[in-house]
């Protein structure tokens, strides 16, 4: 493998059937490129792990996780198109979206957009939890937006391997991680916590931070926008104690769907009063 880190690929460089177009992002585990598949005639995203991360153990772990992830067929889950070694690079190919939810969060979200993104995220995670699969790295950077604001949760099959590998090097996305997951004990309730953080951020404009004491930053803005029952839903989702949260994202999604009409009517009443 190339190393010790992944050598930056150049624009128009060929990698098997792929032609590199530009670099999209870089993290502790991998670099993501936009590329053109010259056989299928379409653009894709290529995730290429840093070479110092790639060894026989990682490839074995990833093969196992990829087999599990291959079972996930859902409109809000981004599939892996291919994973193989090309020209000494370990290359993971995925459909190319327009941007990530992280990019979208740089600008204000409307109530309708926040609800739409939250519903799609929870639907994807609920389905995964029904299949007994935990994502382990739920964060806005792993949510890819396609035309029509369709959200697809990425990195199933990659996240668990990446988390184990990157954690060994002393880095990771701790800001999105449930306290018990940071201690090496993830469960479906850990994905609930991460999803709750993201939904809180979408509605309040603020990230709750460790030690996640209630009320977090942005609570006044939240109270001015949403029904009190929805605030209670978020409080339960991001409780530092796993046993106090929803047991999984299926239960969380069901609670969200029950609350959604109340949230919308509450917002409409408040808008009518201020008009």
C-alpha cells in the first residue's frame, strides 16, 4: 500500500476505471474524492483510507462489516458500490451526492427542512437497528444529501472499522459520541444519543457539549420554536445515562412521528400570533 499516508491523487489521474476529478474531504481515517467511472459513465465518491491504516486486520474487519452492510437496502442508506484494491490503494466506491448535512448546516434550516432531515435519518437508523446493526459514527458528515433534499446515511460497514482504527491513533469524532461509546461500550442507545444531538443542532443552532447537562446551550431558542413535548423528546434522546434514553432508533423514530404533527401545528400557531 502507498504510505505512510495516502498520497494525494491528482486531478485527471486514473485509478483503474476511475478518473479523479477533485478531493472532497479528508478525515482521520480516509480521503474522499469525486471521480468519474469511465465504464459506467457516472460520477462516484471514492473513499481511500490512509495507507498507514490499511493492513491485513483492517481488510479482514472491513470484509466482515461489508457483508453485514450489504444486507441494508433502504432509500435513506447509502450503499457501497464496490470495495477493492486498485493500484495498491484500498478504494471504497459510493454514489455521489450533492453535499453533506454538515455542509447544509452552515446555513439556517427551516422547520420543515429540519423535520424532513430528522425523519429520514431516524428512518434509516430504525431500519438498521431492526437488522441488529449499530452505525457507531452518526454525524452530519456521514449524511449525504441528494436531489430533492433526500438524505442517505453513509458509512455503514465503514464506520465501525474506522472508529476502531482511528481510536487506536488517539483521534475520533468525540463530539458526536455517546459517553458510553467513548468508553468502548456502544449500543443502539449510542446511535440514539448521536441522532438526538444532531436534531437538537438542527432546531436550536447549537451543539450540546460534554458533560451534556440539561439545559444545554440554545435551549431558549428551542423553546421559542418547538412544542414542549418535542423538547422532552430531545432531552430523553441525549440523556448521558443510556438507560434513560430510547432503547433504539426504532422506538425513537416512532416517538418522533407521533410528535411531528404537534410540532408543525405549534409552529403554525406561533407564526399566526406573530403575524
